[in-house]
C-alpha cells in the first residue's frame, strides 16, 4: 500500500535503536538509554506488523508466479486457495497497520489522578463509591500498577463521600481514561430494611498526571533596572546602584530586590522570586483548567448522565456508550475490569480509524 511507504524508514530507525542499545556504552547515560527503551517499546508493535505485512506480500507474489507457471489443474486449485488465504491475512494486517499508525493520545502513557465522588443517593452512593475505589485498586494490582491515596472523606458506615488517589505505572491513562463519567448502581442498599431497589450514582474523573511544571525565563521578556538602595546600610548604599527591579513584560509582574550586598546577588534573588510567582500563576491556571476538565467529565452526577450501570438484582454490568452488557457483576467489581475496557478500547480504535480514513 502507498499509505505505508514511510514504514521502511520506521523499520530502519528501529534497527538503529536495536544496534545502539546493544553497544556496551549504551547504558552509560541513563536518561538517553531510558528514552531509547521507550522509543523501542513504542515502535516494536508497528515494526513487527509491518514485517508480517511485507512477508505476506512476498508470499502473495511467489504464489501468483507459481500459478502462472503451473499447468496441473489440481495444483493450481491448491495455489488459488492459498492465495485466498494470503489475501485475507493481508487485509487483516493492513487494517492492523492502519490502527497502529493512528496518532496516540499524548497522555496515554501517563499515570493518573483518579477522583471518585458520591453523587445522588446519599449513604448508598458513598458505599458504592468505596466499592469502585476497591475495584480500581484490585485492577491496578492485576496490572502491576501502584495506587496511593491522596485524600479521602469517609462516612461512618464505611463509604466514601469522595476519594482522590494516584495510579502509577505504564500506560495507565490509555486504559482508565474510559472510566470518566457517571456510574449508576441499582441494588437493595445495605441500609434498606424493606428490600426496595434503589438507584444511586457515583462520579469518576480520570486525569493524566501533570508533569512537573517547569519555567524558563526568556531574556527578551525581561526589563531589568538598577537603582540605589534605600534604608539602612551605610555609605555602600549611597555610592552604588545595587538594587534591582525586574519587570516581566508579558505579564507586567514587577519584582524588586535590594536586600543583598551586590547587584548580582540582588538580580539572582529577584529572578528567583519572579520565577516562583510566575510558576504559581501557571500552576493556578493549570488547576483551573484541570477542574474545568474534571467537571466536563463527570457532569452533575445526575442519574440520567450515566455511562455505566451496575445492576445487582440482574447480576449485570451495562456500558451505555457501546451497548455492552456483561453478566457476573461481582467479577468486574473484583478487578476483572478488562472485560469492560477491552471492548471500549476496540470501539475507540475503530472510531479513530473511521475518522482517520475520512480525513
């Protein structure tokens, strides 16, 4: 396929990485080696599928040549059957390559911050929020991820009004991002004495863990003025302009420093203060965007906004986004979440493939 012409360059890069990683000096720089490992891991599925695809193309070419040269009808029929099988395998490989070539979510490899909050349903919602927290912890353990509670607001009956925790590991967001939304539970509550089925909701927000916010000051964004220090300090203050005023032009933020003895020291201190203030401002802006994104994920917690229903009387889990219904509800709550996530991941890939082919 013409769409895959660039893949031989990907394969060449993959082979180069393999060679570089095999060299004795490769591990001398831990950061570079770690990056090579990440690149190698990312390219491996694509290169392996590309090699399978090219091998099938060669098989097809060889079989077609054999078919042209062969005169025995029985043997030709056998080769024709083989060509049909190769064609089917080529079509599957081609589709898989198209899926692998779709750009990944930039956050897929990240760890996550996961927030669970009881919605409609009072104490019953809080109890189910605890059940979901348990489910995600058990699922994380199955995948070798690590969970760490950041904050929790527990109830007297063992539920949680809200709990925030991190899930750290490889490709966490790529799987748990499908959990964001309203989860509805239908069951007879532990607090109910008359046996009536109640419907409650829990909201889940899954946010990719923010990387450490770094800030570099560009010299062209700064105006630095010097002036004479005021206040106590003796003749040194009167004779030199050691005080520093730094103005950050894009924001208009101004920092002055005159506490140090030299202009250089005052400048360094002023830049440190400016950097800290800008960093705080940037973090506050990130927090605001984070909260807005979380709110867009979970909505209001209303029962009608559900993405998934856990129905205990019927022993079923239904994901409303793809119309998936599964039995054995308890196994899902015990961490067998891939039963739900794998169909969601497949549906997401098919949708991306459709969009990619239309572009």
